[in-house]
C-alpha cells in the first residue's frame, strides 16, 4: 500500500505513450544497415542496448533519489515529501504552493475533519490535495500527522 492507504502505483498505470519504444527503433535504424552484415548489426544492437541500460539506470536513480528543493514549505512536510519519487514530489509541492492562490482568491478553509477530500486530484492520485494542505497550514486541525504520512 502507498501513502494514505492507497494502492502504490496509480500514477504508473497512466502511461499511454510508446515514445520510448519508437525512439529506440529510430536510433536502431540510424546505426544499422545491410552493409554491416549480421555480426556487425548484432554488435551495433548490443552497443545500443548497453547505452539504453545505462540511461535507464540513471533515470531510475533520479526518480528514486533526487529531492525537490522549494522555499516556503515547512521542513517537516518537505521531509515527508522527500520520501516519494521525484514526479510525486513535484505533484504534491504544486498543491502546497496552490494554497496561496486559494487564499488570494479569498477561499475559506475547507473544514475537513479527515484525510479524505472530494476533489478530483485526491480521488485520482490519493495524495494530499490543496484542500488538505490549506486545512493543515491555516486550520486548527493538523491532518497530516506522521502516522498519516506513513
């Protein structure tokens, strides 16, 4: 299970692009030709695969290890956000920063009493949304406890 009692991979199921595969085939077409012969073509394919594996390892490292840096976010909250992969960190931080827009528009506290919200973002990703952060930062109730993050 992921954060807030959600399945661990709802974001990953949304990948609908074949760009990576198309890119691989395009690069493969560029580096191979009928003049290389079978062994030459195999060597080129192996070299391309090794390059792709290396690139993939780097992306995995960035995805799992890299931490977002942002000002204006409480260190305790940021510490919890850093436990997520980078794309999720960006999603959550954007929701925190959006709280200021809510305040500028004169929106009142949502009055949430639990970590459940009616908004699309919360139902789609099951992560804290702008409403939860608004309540956390400016309300009397602190919904995002250490237990809630776990």
